[in-house]
C-alpha cells in the first residue's frame, strides 16, 4: 500500500480514537479532553492551569475552532479568544495515551499526557510549563479525570532517551495525537522496522514529506523487562483484588513466554493497516489482542478471552434495542459472536451473570488456573531476567491464597465487583431432618436436597457467607426451614440483622499492599454463646433460676456451673477475611481463646457478643466482651511467654503460650492460689488473672509492673502490719507480712537483703512502691528506699538448696550453728541465743540479712523471699 495512503489511514484511526473517547466519556471529562490543546496553546487567566503570561504557549498546527471557544466558555462565560497566528510555536506536539481501550470508558483510568517542547525552550521555561501542567492535572482530578503528565524535548527524542520501549508501544497502539507533529512511525511498514532510522533520515530529505509536520519517536525494538513485569503485576493485582478481568490477563502471559519472537501489538496493528484494514473496530486495541490470543493460546483460554472481550464491550446482545448507543461497536460484537457460534442461551447467561452469584462463582473458579499460570510464568520470567521482585511476587501469591486457597474455617468470598447488588429478592435457608448442614438458596428446595448456593454445618457460617455476598440484607424476604426445630424464622432474622450491623457485607481484601504483606491477625471477634443449646434445663433441675446478675456465668451459683455450653465465633482478620469456628463442652471458652491467640493478635480486637440465654444475655455478653480483651492485652504486652489463670465450672485452668505455641492445662487442685502465682522457675513468664478471680483487681494491678530482670516490691499498711507484695524477675508474685516494723525500716532491710541477690540473679532494678486504696481502685506510688538507723543482729544463712531439709549454716553475729533447715533442735539453739540477747520484755525479732544457696543453681528472687520468711518464723517462735 502507498505510504501516503497508509498515512491517511493512521490519521483516520487517530481521529476515530479521539471521537470514540469523547463519545463514551462522561460529559465533563469529554469537555476536558477537547479543551486540553487550548489550555496549552494560550495563557488565559480565566482558564485552568494559568501560571503567568511567560509560560511557553503555542501548539504547532493548532488553531482552536469556534466550537472549542464555545466549549471553553462553558467553564467561564467571561472567556474570549481571538484566533491569531503566532511567530513561533514552542510546543511541537500534544499526545494523550489511554491505557484502557476505546470500546468503553473507565473513570478509574489514569491517562497520560505528553507535551513535546521545542529545543528553544530553556530550563526555566520548562519549569514554568511543568507548573502549568501540574495545575491542569490538579484541576482535572477535581473534575474526576486522572491525568499524569510528561514533558518531552526534541533532543531527548532524537537521543532516544525520552521514552522507554514500553511507552512507545503504548503510544503507537493506544495513543492519540491531540495536536502538533505526528509520528514518522506511521510511514514505515512493519517489514522496514529494522531500517527505521535510515528511512526517517531519507524522508527528511524528500520534499513530499516536508509538507507534513512529523517527529520521530523511534521504533519499538524490544519490550522493557521491568515495564513488562510492572504491567503484568498490575493485571494480576487488579483481578485478585477487584475481580476485574481484562484481556491482558491472557495477553500478558504470551509476552512473558515468547518475549523475543512474539509479535508486539504495535507490529500487528501496523501490519493490519498496511493490509488495508480501515475499520476502527478491527484496529482497536481489544480486537488486536483477541486476535493474537486466538492465534497463540489454548482453546480453553480462547473461550475465556472471548467472554472477557464480550463483557468489556458492554453490549448485551440478548437485549433487543431500538437504537444502539454505539452502533459500530454493537455490530462488530454481533459479527464476532456469530462467527464464534454463540447461542442465544449463551448470550443470556453472559448478560445476566452480574446478577447471578452462582454464575459469578463458576466464572471466578474458571479464572483460578489462569491466574495461577500467570503467576508462575511471571515468576519464571523474573528469574530468567534476574529481576528482584520477591516482595511483589509474595504479595500476589498472598492475594491468590486468600481468593482461591481458603483455610479450613475461612469463609470463601468473591471480590466485591462480583457480588450482586443488594436487592429485595427471596432467600431460603434449609436444614433437613437427615442432614447436619444448612443450605442457602435463592429458590425453594425439595426435601433432602443435597446442595444449594452454599452449605455448612453452622448457621453462623452460612449467614455470614450470604451477608458477605450481598444475598442477605435487612430488606430481603427470608424463609427458614429447620427440621431439627432449633430455630424459627424470627430468631434467624434477628440473628442475621445483628451480623449485618457488624459490617460483614463490605468486608474484602484491603487494596493497600502494606496491609496484606503484614502478618494476618484478628481485628474483630464476634461471639455467639448457646445458639442451639441452653443451660436452662440443667439449672432448673438443680432448683436454680436464671436471674442473678452478680454471679460469674462461667462459675454460676454455689454449684459453680458454666452457663456457656457452646460457642459459635466469627474471627474478622486484618486481611478482610471471615473465619468461622465452633466450640462446645466444658473447655469451649479456653479452646476459643487458644484459637484466637494462635493468630498472634497485635492488639486487643474489637469484641461483640450476642447471647439469647434467658435472664443471662447481658452478663454472658459482658463476660466475653471483657475476658477476650484482657487475655489479648496480656498477650500483646508479653507475646513471648505468658499465662492466664482462669476458673471454669470451678476447675482451675491455665492458658499459656511460649515459642509461638498456645495451650491450656488444668492447674492441680492441690496447689494453693499463691502457689500458682509463684511457680516460674526458669524464665520470665508474664501472668494475669481473670478479673473474676481478682475481685478487687489488686493482683492484676501489681502484675502490670512485671518486668524481666527487675524486682518490684509493693508496701501496704494494715493497722500495725505491713503487707508487702513482691514480683520478681520471672514474674513470680508472693505476699508476705511483718509486724512491728515501719515501712521505711522494712524497705531498708529488704534493700539490704536483695542487694546480695542482685548480682547473682542479674537484676537490673529493684523498685519500691507504696500501695493505697482509693474507692474502687488502687493507687501505686514509686518511692526511694532510705537508710534506716535502727540495727538488728546480723543474720546470715547458707543452705545447700531451697529444700526444707537442706543442710544449713546460720551465722548470728559471731555465733554460728549447723544442722538441717527443718531441725527443731537447731532452731532451739537459735531461740536460746535470741533469748539471751533480750535485755527487756520487748519483742526482739530476728531478720535474715543474707541468704545463700550453695548448689550453684540460680533461683528466682521469690524463692529467697519465701525461704527467708519461713526461716524467720522458725527463728522467732516463742
């Protein structure tokens, strides 16, 4: 074909691209597209983007028509312009790249605008021009148009460093020349691509081409590796997050597979035009990609590609129209579907798929292997070209897992775009007599039907799925058939309304990569105690009534029964996923807490409880809404090691975690409460008590000060007795009391005693605090120990070990005694010494200043305190 004729075809294609763009764009955006050249051609104070009159203005070969002036006056009625010739045109061209396609318009598309400057424009002028472009971009965004601008210079184009190969590919296949110079590329056939520069140089010397204003953007030599990755990455991300499928999902993998031999789209376009193709519908980007996919892809992928092409054309051929909005598009799509042999039924199915959750499920399932193949090819491509894309690939794999590989208790969810719009259609819930599963359906089911839209043994799971997929809302007509006779329609409606209010309908994978690449954790817990099983029958047999609001519902009344028999739970994750769990039996609460902590919550989740147990709704709800945050708060503060003490049905349990493992164990009934609080012997293990075990919250207040490598002592005065609580470096908590000593004297004594332990136990700090009671809470004030003037007989004790019968040596001043630590005769000798030292009838207590164990083992400070107290009691017996 003659070059000039081909050139005219490219000009026609360029014109049609622009016309179809403004035809399909919303009125405001269409107006902007038509006025962009005018904004750059003049500096007008009344138009967007004005900076100053010194900004370079004037587009080559552009003369605004009266129609353009009239459109500009829609922005500002006071605007006027008189067309006049300029002495020079510093702007050589204006180009718009539409990364979408021209079969439809997407308001989410970010267009690119290139401005080509003359080399006569200096750096300062280019800076002023960039400011103007920035102002235009901001104004466009305010009007719903996303625009990214780029300044080009003639010299940079000549040196081939202004644009990447991928940018040139995008420009030739999707770009529009809005004004100014047109590309030489239009004049060079695809067979001549290897001689591009020589032919351009020859054209510049020929008179017949000098009449055209042309510029050389250069040939597309090879695909940029990084650009190809980024484009394919964006395709995968888009389908996994938004559910939007484009032909690029099938086109890009072909580029990845045969990047050196695969014909680029620009080459296919040029070949078609040089073959005389002039129909815009056949030269448009989508049609070209489809033709390539049909030539190179597998049959199953071709069928998917055709469906994608059809849906993106937005032509519902099964619907009869008197007048098509875009006749050229509808006619072309109709020709293709006839060529493909599609039936009327197939067209109806595709046209109605957006409103059918079942069809959307099947469609998205068909996409799973396509997306997986794309990820595999993309990863191999990066490996072969040594691209460091580990973080990006990890992100895509995580998205794929969330969409297509749900964990056992994860409720599967479609992207929001594939969920039907909320409506008032009917919804049916069934649980048949011979089945355990609940079935949800949009049509009535026959008895003992085996499947519906979704099914699960737990009602909460099924309701959550239906709400999340917009099938169930407050406006729906809901029918419930429970042949197990556990639920009524009204009770299910009440339950579903509660779940709807929790916002499950809008849950989906977050769009920000940072939210997905971080560890998934639980941000909200929904608890549903006793949905199908109530404790009322059991309690009534014991003569109890469900009326008390004071008792602990997990240890109710004098019988200490747990009122929680079953737990349905929904865990809402930071990745927008819903996990359904069910627990039953005496340890249901502990199993739920264990499951929750295995998620390693970074912060206490939001907790909501919904219980219908008669007379105990509020108390049970309150129990869970305080218990779960308390456990998670301890875990958050001390995630390495910790334990939580709780009683269930009057049985003591310990929920514990270490090394990312979580478990619960029965605490021995033979152990006292204080023994449980002081049994850490090897490493720091933070602990807390269920608030119902710590009625006045004293112990939890003290335990909030637990810190590794630190001993904290809290003094509390009760009449003539000083009670002190000690939390040691392993978080052991012990309680001791002394009489006839002032607080300052006791502090001085303990300071001296602990100073001998500090080095051996590698203690960094020894802290003292004063405790005081203020109404319903405790006040803790830090104090510094002071030197005491009162002195006592210096007593040092050395023991082989902390065993009660360990061999020991007691030094009382200059006297020393040897024996067993439980030997009555030994302490009788000490008694005699104490008695001989008394000069009056006043009490002369003996306090140990130093205690040592000689078995070369390190013992917690609490052990020293406990042994000190035991021995002092033996010393001071009357």
